[in-house]
C-alpha cells in the first residue's frame, strides 16, 4: 500500500472533525435519563435547506420522538420546517427548553453554552464534529448534562429502549 503524505499547509482532518472519544458524552444511563426527561429541544443552527444535516435531524426528531422542537437561526426568519418557524435566538423562545442541540461551528459554542445556561436548560448537546472544551466546561460547571461530538439521532436510536424504560418510571 502506498503511503500518502499530508500537505503541511492544510489542517489535518482530525483537527477539523475530531473522532468521538468517551469523555465527549456521559455514561449511557445518564445520557438515556437526560433524553427521557427532555420535553422541549431548541436546535441552534437549524437550516430550512433540506440538504443540510440540521434540517434532516430536525425532521427525524419531529417524526420519531415526543419532543417539542424550537428552531433557532436568525438568518432563517420567515422560513419554517414542517410548520415550525424559526427564532432569532435562545432568548426569543416563548417557553423554557430542556435541551439545546447545536449545529454551529465550534468557535460559536462558548457563547451558545452561556446562553443555554442563561435560559435554564438542563442539557447542551454539540452535534457530531463539534467540540469545544470551554463550552463543555461552562455547561458542566452550571450542572448541565454536556455532550459533544455526538449525533442526537444516533444516540437516541442506540438508547431507545433505555429511554423508554426511564420514561416509564
């Protein structure tokens, strides 16, 4: 097999999209309990564009979970996804949310974490490919369940039986 040489002027893929590690997420029971206790989810960075992952995950959550969804994207004012309109910020949401699911670049996540704490959410979830130690520290120090570099759809499906059993308690 021929070895490839990386171009030193380009960032390594691992720097831009880190591989998931165990410290990115709580244990399965804590994660399943958090997902079971969640009723309302705000999706920050949701897109009205059907080809975007945030759109696809929002639709999947609408169709496969009992969550009330709130879409946050100031650039999508006046648009909607299946009847769900967009809000400009977490502070503009009409009700408290339990979880904030983030589809924004890592450099934006510290302020999103602070806003998540400020609105009284119980969990901050950074989607697959998004990691930021300061955002995680802000969330954890405030007592939130903090998840980074994981897909909520994948984890929900993986833990679905456990989530259902926690809801039944």
